[in-house]
């Protein structure tokens, strides 16, 4: 698909202690083939980092890169709101500081979707975790692969499960009126429902990939999942409860089919990951 017009783009990156990743991410952005779009600005906001995130980012010399070195840790949502206020382009692309664009056409695959329909205001990429040869990584890869296959069988991947903050492009007619609350965890999902509520369309780009590392400990993964399990209740304070239940619905037969496939292929790792996820859900319900 050829782009109808040259779209101007801002890249927004909230970063907290990403000294190991930020340089590679910036280089992957600068290597993008700008076909039908033009990167006008790359905003890196260091959210109170205590490592060498800012130093590593400043090693990349490009006049489009703006580095904001804040000494206070305010969290990703407030930093995203800060970036939104600074953006003046047709499209705002959010990337996480620990990612790297898979290839030189990742942004093209993401941005070209906007030209297929004027009502499209939100496009999600395909964040993918790099599987390492560790017990933890093998376990975490199993639910990732299960849910990746599931989400592409629901509305051709154009659903809430494909709207992930690791790679998210927002048109200016949506991001300029976003009102992100400070008290939610799943801000990417909040943006998804804001898109639907405003009468716009969400689409996913399967070929627009950004690579991440898995969490490096069970503790961080458990805390992350616990927050995700509570996010639905947070969203119901802002959006219609029936809409949220409808969008998050996964047929049991579909989910169980994909789980079974994974158990057959990786029995031990899959059973471990499913058991831990079940424990986290019980823990979340108990704490609530």
C-alpha cells in the first residue's frame, strides 16, 4: 500500500533506567526507511533515571532528538501526557525505552495503515519478546505465543489485545483530545477505548514489530500480571462496563485449543506458566 500523503511523525519514548537499550532503540529509529512519512522529532523523556540512560541517549547525534532529563520519577502515564503536549505532528508513535524496531520498515508498516481509512485513528504494532535460553524466558514465552495466536483469530487481530503500549501510533485527531487519568495501569487500553468512544477505528499492523526482553525475574512478572488483572476494574470507572466485557471476551474453546497446542509442543514450560498465571489470578481476586 502506498501512502496518500507524507505524514509527519513524532516518536515519544518515556524511559526509566534504560541505559542498556536506549542507544540501540534510537539507532533502530534513525535507520527507518521513511516512505510516505517524515520523522520530525524524537522525544526521549528520562523519568528520573538513576543510571546512564541520558548519557547513552546523548551519544546519538541527530538534530531531531530532544532529550528531557527529569530528576523526578512520575511514571509512564504522566510522561506520555508530557509528550502529547509537545507533539505537533500528524502522527504520534509511542515506543517503550527497552525495545528495538525489528527492521528498517517497521514504522512504515505501522504508519501506512492510516491511509486505508480516514476513520482510523489508532494503530497497534506487534511487540515481541526476545526468547533467551533460560528457564524463565522459556516459561514466559508460552503464554506469549498462546495469546499471540488467539488475538489474531479475533477480528483479524483488530482488538483490544493487539493494542499494546510497546508500539502504538495515534493520529492527531485522537491524541490531541486524550485525557489520560493518572490512576490507571493499562494506559494503552485506555487509549483503545477512548478511540472507540470517539467513533474512530483501531487497526493492528502484524508486520510492524518491535522487540523487547522478557522480565528478568519471576517477581517482576508476577507484579506486572497482578496489575494487568486489576486493569479491567480501573477501566470500568471510565467506560461502559458492557463494552469492556465484550472487548475482552475470548471464547473458551479458542483459548483452550491454543493452550493444548502449546502443552503438546512444550509440556513442562507451558504447565509451569499456566500454573503461575492461575495463582496470580487467585491472588489478585483475594487482594481485591
